[in-house]
C-alpha cells in the first residue's frame, strides 16, 4: 500500500565528482523490459549517500542507508544480476498492479500462469530448445534428479554408464546404484579430478540405458568443452548442467536429459530445470515417488502440485535479462573474457598461484586455485573480504581458493580480484 | 548499490483528509523487529499517491504508482502479512548491510546460517516443539512427504492406517501404497468429505506402523478439532498440517511426524516443514532417494544440498511476525473470529448460502460454500473480483465457492466479504 520513488546519489570519495541518477526510470511501472542501466562498478570502493526530501519529515526514518554491494564469488547460491534484483525489489509488494506479491499468487491463477509460461518461452528461446523436448520446473535440486533420472529411464536390472569427472558426478553415480546397475566407465578421482579423458578411450556399454556426465564440476572446476557421443542402444546422453547452465550455447538435441539447479546461473535456490526429450517420459519404475515422475510433471506443465513460484519468477527475470544481453553467444563471450584474465593471472604468477586443472578443460564458471605458500591462504581470504570480495574459500573437500564467476559476476568483479591477486603477490612473494 | 527512502501518502477519495506517514520508520535499517504498524484497511478503495521531491528531478521517474492490495482468498499460495512483504521488500537488494540479497547468499555462509537457525528457533518457540523433535526445512511440498513418510517409517510389508477425510488424505494414502501396505480405516468419500468420524468407531490396526491424518482438508474445509489416539504398537500419529500449520497451538508431543507445505500460513511455496520425533529417523528403505531420507537432512541441519534459502527466509519473517502478534494462542483467537462471522453469514442466510461441512469439524482456514441458486455463482465471483476480493472460486473438484482465510487474511478482509455476501443476497434473493 506504499508508493515509492527512489533516488540514487553515488559519491566516490576518491574524487570530488558526484553522480546522481535514477536507475528506476523504466521500472517503477509494470514493464516487461529489463533493459535499464546497471550501475557501473569500479575497482574503487564507493561511498553511497541518499538524500531525499519528503513532504513529511516528522518521522524518524534514516536519511541514508548503505547499500554497498560486495563481489560475491560463492559457488551457489550465487550473485544475481543487479538489474534483476532491482526489478524484483520494485515488484515484490505488488506485481505489475495486480494487488499481490508473486509469492501470494495462486499457481493456477492467470497471473502466475503468465509468469511460468513466459519463463519457459524465454528459456526455449535462449537454448533453442526443440519442440520435442519438455521443459519442467521442479524442486529438490540436482540431487533429486540423481534419483529421478534412473527411476524414469531404467528398470532395476538395466546397466547405465557414468563418466565421473568430479564429486557431483560421483554422487550422481552412487545415487543411481539404488535404482539400476550403474557403472563408472571412467573416473578422474586418482588425478584428483583435474582431467576429462579422450572420448575415444571410453569403454561405453552398448546395453547401457544412458551415459551420464556432469557438464561442469562446481567443486573441481572441470568443464566439458565438447560432449561424448553416447554409444548405448538408445543414444541417450544425460547431463547435470547445474553450474554451467545458460552460460554458453548448447545443442540440446544432443541430450536425452539436461538438468540444472537454478542457483548458479539462472536464479535463486529451490528451482530445478529439467529439459527432457518427450519420448523418454512415461516409463518410471513403480517405486518412483510421484514427485520424481517426469510424466506427472510434463502432463501438468509443472503444476501437479504447488511449484516454487517465486523462484520460477526470478528465473524468468534472469532469462529475460540474458536475452536482453544478446543471448548465450554474447554471454559466453563475456564469460570467456572473465575466465581468461583470471586464469592468465594464475598462470603468469610464476607459481605463486596454481590451478591444478588441465588447461583444456578448465571451467569458465568455477576457478579453483591454491597458493604456493599455503599458509597465506587464510590471509588472502581475509584481505579479499576486507576489499568486499567474499566467498573465495575453496570447497572444504579440496581446500585452497575458488572463484565462481557465473553469468552475473561482472567483469569488474574479476578485474578487481585479479588486481588484488597481483597486489597480494607483490606484497607476499 | 542504490539507497532508498520511502514515503507514503494515502488519500481517500471519499474524504478530503489525507494521511501521510512513513511505514519504514523502523525497518530501513537492519532490525530484528517486525512490530511496525500495518497500514489499516477499510472497505473503501483507496487512491494512493506518492509525492517525493528528490534532488535531481530531471529523470522520467513516475510520480505515483498504484499499490492497491486485493483481498486474496486463494487456498495457497496465499496472502502474506503486509508487514512481512514490506520488510522483505526493504531487504531484498541488500540484506542488513551484508552487500547481498538473501537469494545470493551461500547456504553455508554465516549470514544464511543465522537466518535458518533463527527460523528454526522461532518455530520451536511458536509451537513449543520439544527437544526430542527435529525440525527440517525441505522441498517438494506435502506431496513429497506422502512418499517420504512410508519410505522412512516402514518396510514394504508393513501395514499402515489412513483416516481419509478429504482429497489430500486420499492422495497421501494412494502414494503410500507404493511403499507399504497402506489401508484406509475410514473414508468420508461417500459423504463427499464433510465429516470426521467419532474416534471410538475407528478400527485401527494394532500392527500398523502409524496412523495418518490430514489435519485440515484444504479443498473440503474439514478440520480436526481433536486428534485420534494412535492404537498402533509404536503409538505413531502422522499429520499433514499443510493448511492449518501455525494457525493455532498444537501439542507436538502427540505426533510422530507433522509436515506442512509453507504456502498457506507461513511463507511462499517451495518450502516444506517437517517436525519429526528423532527416534523415528534412520530406518529408511534402501530404495529411498537420498533427498527423501530424513536422516540425511537431520544430520545436516537441512543443509545436505542447497535448501530453498529465500523461502526459508520468508518463513522466518512470518514466524517472527506470529511471535510478535503474541504467538499461536492469539492467532487462533483471530482465526476463530474471522471464521465465526463467515460461517454465521452462511448459516443465517436462510439457505441462500450453504456450507456442506458438519458444524463440529468446519475448518477455520478454508470455508467452502455454495449458492442455492448455483447459476449465480459466476456472477458472485465476478462481482467480488470487481470489489478486489479474488480467488473465491471453489476447487474444480467440488465447485461452488471457497474462501481461504489463513493467518494473514485480515479481519477487515472477512468483514468486507461478509458485507458483500449480504449485499449480494439482498440483490439476488
């Protein structure tokens, strides 16, 4: 029941200039567009002051509130586009004049139907998803799909192949063991998950129901640049794309199933996107919980029970933003640029920083690195946090550092990190 | 990166007076309190204008934005407390100065840990949950629990008892058939789900692993006022409380498991709360998907994989608000008052409106009713929507009307509905 007008005064303490602008010019009213300007960032920290005169100044409302953003290198949930957050903020209380928050809408009402349908249409446009694939918005994360995939595609006695290039692929393999005869055809474990094998040397089982890969290993920073051709009878390749989903173009027609938790590149946690070739739907094992049966969700357009509505809405805003940026070809260019300067800094540090991953399969999304002097790692993380760069600590299972630089991490964030790394090295080499 | 100050000018076109106030006085800065004023509502529609003078007026920002709320009688997702939405709006972009949205936080970071721990602590306080119960924040809705309950409590050959008082109890029973020997010990289907039997007449199986009820049937408006004593060997009562969770005090110690989708009384969709006696954890069937295994979630404090962080945050805000209102004793009083005036209007309409449910078990949450002249129902719904009362159409399986009047539906909303019903009757009797 409140009407708001926002103003923004950016004041850089290192310069006497001030910048005053209103980033809300085209979002205060209901709008499909997210093309408004993203505030620019610099390596300098900004002091932000807001000065607004209101008609009644008798209240105790504070005149300013720091809204400094950090650069958040978390592996997921992860940083989201600022303009998407601003749009969500502007619509949270009353979505486009309907008198409700998206969080309050019946999932069967016309408002939410328009949201989920647009989200699907935009995702289809982004990934050029063929008509013969269903798009499902589900819950439970990739971990739920680790069970759903074999439960839907296999009988208990069916063999399946897993190519294991990191912890997530290994977890997927282990979960599948409950529901079919899952088999590891290659594992990078002995090399501490730093490689992807030549596809020629893989011994695929021709009787396998599918070949499973994890397209990008979030913890180990290993990413498939090409995909193996499944040699099983039905030519089914299944990919967990949680941590590189929508980070680059993908030929969906090469896959039987693509699944991804949203919380890396396309939204908040709580939404799992499943893209599945329709002819693979409808053969779930009798012991499949109804919520893991793709047929139920496909027949009901992801509305069998109440979906995670607000998360789907947020994903929709991100899809819209990715399209507005020019689609995944443009996104991939940006991601390559960011990864390039970070890996270059590591490789040119003379061993001060090290990335253990084979250069040919280094992830554009998750960049793990260690310090030659490992006793400096805690100091590195502490100093970075002081500079408003957070969540750089590596996964507890591998140690060291990890910078996750998903779609929404601006180039400025990576530039700031790289500058910091060089400075840190100069001071500690 | 924007700093905001909000002002609110309420102008009632039916009166010449204007009200100017700032509802943000104690939320613009990080705060644990949600005790700020909720804007009052009246039956008159309000014209809302915002006038804010900012230093730079050269932008094209609109000077006003309608933020009229509707009264939303949806069965779920459902209306949320206005002050909770306002608090969420104020914190969306930058949670309490940490430089991130809650949607961007690592679920293992200190910020989110503080959120989920406070949510659990507040829920424990609200429901006085004994120490020997675990509280889990999961995904997948009650429908996922329909499978998880038998998978965790039974072997495939174990018998279990279901007392079926509506569609949801029936769905729970059917899903359990996949995983154990589920048996309906009583069904209200022949009476179109309008009754709950005397507990004395129930023929419980002493060998059953548990007795399952749906504490409030959302579609049929049938609510348990007392609970049956389980006569099975282990004395385990399991309740789906999705649609009356936290609407009144409950003696948790009477239950083995209570589960509830959040999207009725305590938050947005995408979060399921499970309260389970700890000794029941740890016996899942081998075919249990890891995400349905209570042991995994209990051992990891609901952080085995990425939880639905933003939804949990929203639930936390609602729990905080319920405590601030005086807890569930006070909430129940408010809910009884709202239900009372609505049922009274139906019962005193001389048959113009009818509620088919036995008076002794009428739900305080979901009030289904029909019109004697059923051809007027479409007109009723249309006119109500014009008056900004939405989602009054009954579930497609039962027809008629349904007013869901959960915790967050203000008394003013029910008063407005009742006044409308009387007026509608006067015009159409």
